[in-house]
């Protein structure tokens, strides 16, 4: 299994605009559930700490193999979500790591 974690800081001129953009990200990624072969688990959360150096949104996913994660990156539904959310973030951080044998 491989875990894929992504965190974003959202763009926005006001806290309300940033919150709206974060909600758009959450809704878009939640729509991927059940649509991507090999995607075992998808969880997306919005930051509640509100500290200055926190990211606004985190995506936690599990895939059955590195090949499934690669297929996710190229999947048309994932591409649609990326295009839909273009311009909503100011930064992105990612970690992928294998678990088990």
C-alpha cells in the first residue's frame, strides 16, 4: 500500500474567500470516491487551528500500489478536479510513502 498526502494553502483576499476556496477543494476531491481504481481510502479535512503557518486543506489517500497512485495521477477524473481548482491555491506540499511489504 502507498499513502499519498497533499496539503494546500488557499488563495483569497479575505478569510471568507479562503474558506470558500477550501470548501470547493473539499467538495471536488470528495467527488472522486469510488471513481478511481486502486484508491482504497480518501479523507479530506479543513484546518481548524487557524495558526499562521498551517495549511488550509489536507488530502489523505491510500492506494493499493504505487502503480495505482500513478494511474490516479493520470486519471481523467483527477485531471478534471485539478483543472476545476486551478488558481485556488498559493502553495502545495506532498508526501508519498509505502506501507507494509
